[in-house]
């Protein structure tokens, strides 16, 4: 298999020279030759957006830094008919590393992707202390859509630019292992891994410290030409920190999410530990607002420590107007949580949660409080302790 060193295509690792064209040339040459590895060796390589191609593994070696530009115009808006770009989340079509319809691709190595997110935020008063600069910021650092056989391993991502670190959308056969994300916890929307409308995904052995949700499973289908479920997702052996939720399921009018497991996780200093939120929809269409009834089933959470959540250890809520099909067959086992608020499951009279099981678990809230269960049909509590 071919090995293309970006330096052979003119890249200079001085942290100043713009290397987008050189990196793209190396990726294109590697794919055209039948595939192989594009190597980013020791040095600091400044770049804007480039596109991955089928058969290419991007290898960022130890001592190498892929440095995101601080000029948002170096991340041009994506122009394609492959997906409906007018429904890009936050209506932002900019990203750093992009792939559409590719197969056998990935990012590996023990080097660093430094997104220089400070350049895309400014200080404000309030919960976050910063707000994103929306006009030119890349909203997703790594964005793969409609791809299959994807591997992302061992890489470190620093300071995502007030945008999601990884958006895996409508992809099949995805393995994410041993990666680390170190976001500025004060930056809004600096999410970790978004798995959207994808199938057969395994996330393992990762350490994620994110200013927003750390791992998200969704089925936001509106950008796709046909709706696709999110199913068979496995998350295991990870450490999660978040200014929002450690694990979050769903959002506005997401579609089918099913057959997913989350196990052997440690969450600390999150706002909520595990959350499923179907929030109230306003009078005008908002960002990443779907148009399909939410259907969630056969989800399991097992062997999870939740330490010092600033909100709820577990939070499932449904507002009065999201489209709703079902939330059913959700199991929590061997959960140990200590924090501010007890578990809360609150739906609405026309949209009962069904078959919620909590077993062999302990929830401790030193300041007092009780768990809340409303509009739940088939609640099972087996060997569960709620401590004050």
C-alpha cells in the first residue's frame, strides 16, 4: 500500500505556512493509487479544510500537530448534493476534515489535531463565560457522512472550535478507539462524538473532556435524502467529563434509535450524567430540528459511575410538542451515582415511557431529594437504593 508523506507534496511544518493544498494533494494521490496512508510527520502543519478520499488512512505521528487555521474562511462552506446542506446543524456548513460517500477511511496515530478554538469564541457573562463567533467558525472538526468502514484511533484533539469534535452521520461499520478530546470546558457547543443515523458503531477506551455533551446518539434525519435509523451502537470503557451530559440521546424530532449499549463508563463533573431530552419546539424552525416522531427502544446502561453531576444523574424528559412515537425498553443496571439531583423521568400524558428498569443501583444526593417518575408505564425498580 502506498505511503504518502505530505512533505513530499510541499507541506512545511513550521506552524505558519498554509498546507491545505499539499495535504489535499497527498490524499488525492494516495486514493488514486488504490489507497494507503497519508503521513503527517513531526512538525506543526497549519491547514484549512481538506477532504478525505476512499482507501486513505490519515496517520498523524507522535510529535506531529495538524493545526487548524484561525481564519474561518480557510474552511469554505461545503457545496454538495450528497446531503441537504440547508439543514446542516446550526445552519453551518463549515468543517475541518470532511468525507462524503467514502469507504475504508480513517484517522490514526498518536499525534494531535489542534483546532485553536479560542479564535472562534469571545468572552461573555453567563453560564458558559464564552460565546461562539458564528459567522465563520467551523462547526464540526471531523465530519464523515455516508461513509463505511471507518476507523478513528489514538488521536488527540485539542480545543475544538466551539463546534462538535466528530460528526459521524449516516455511516456504517465505524470503530472509534483510544481517542482523547480536550476541549475548553467554558466554550459552548464543544461537543465530543456525535453519532447520527449510523449503524454498527463501536466507541471504546476514550477519554473525553468536553464543553458540551461528550457522546451523543441521535437520528436527525432531515439532512439526509431518506431517513436512516441510528442502531447497534456500543460505547464502552470510557471516561467522560462534560459541561452538559456525559451521554445524551435524541433532540428535536429525532427518528429511530435502537439496540444500543453503554457500559463500563466513568463520568465526573458533568451537568447531567445520562440524558434523553426532547425539548420544547419554538414557533420557528430551529437548528438541527428534525421532522420525524422520536422512537427509542432497547437501550442498556450498565456498570457506570457518575460522580459529581451538577444536575441529574439520569434525566429523561419530553416537552409538550415534540413528535413522539415511543421510548421503551430502557434498562439501567449497576449504576453508582453521587451528585446534586436524583433521577428524573417525566414525559407527558399522551406519550408514556414504557418498560423502564433500574436494578442493582445506588443514587446518593447529600442535600436531599427524591426520584421523580411521571407518565411511565411499566417502571421496575429492583435492588435500588436512593440515599440522602
